[in-house]
C-alpha cells in the first residue's frame, strides 16, 4: 500500500473543521428583535383668569394704585402635563430697579403642590404698595410661574 500525500490526509480534517466553524459562526449571528416603547415626560401648564380655563392670561394690568394699598389678583393654573405638577411663583425684571423697595409681590401657591394631570388650582397674587413710595409713577415686572414634575 502506498502512502497518500500529506495534503490528502489533511483534507477530511479541514472539511470537518470548516463545517464546525460554519456551525459556530451561524450561532454567533443569531438576531433577536425586542420591541420597546416609553412615554416622554412632558411638563406644561396653563394660566387662566377663570376656573373653567377658557381665558388665557397673557398679562396683568394692576391699574392705578395708591400708596399703602394691597390688591389681590386671582388666577387659575391647569396642569397640562402627563405627570403631577408642583408650581412655584417668583418675580423678576422689575422696572424701575428700585420698585421692589416699595412694591411687594407675593403669590399663594399653597394649593399648587402635586396637581394631578388636568387638575386646576387657584393662585392668588398679592401686590402691596408701601405707604412711603417715592420716585415711581409707572412700574412693570414679570411673574414667573414654574411647573415641575
């Protein structure tokens, strides 16, 4: 019997190794598709002059005020978010810059914590003019109503 060349002896092993490699590679490239979904938190609110939330407030005209007077303005905030909302109120951009020394702004937001989605709550803004106000005939400022959820 004549001995076969080495390359002929190796071919069955090479073919077997190639088949094994193909099986291993086919397992390494299996794909699984997993659907996914979610909800994006959206924080939004509306400010209205009526409890039915029909009339949006875009500005407040306090009118002509006298020294030593307190005036209240009631408005309603509606949670337009998809999560419960907490509301805070601040003031900014006073003009003239000295106005906060004589004009005091506050907001009662005691009912504005954890407002449910589509919930409506009352906010009362209070403006108090000092008895000793001087040098101010006109004033303006921004009311910042901030919702967080």
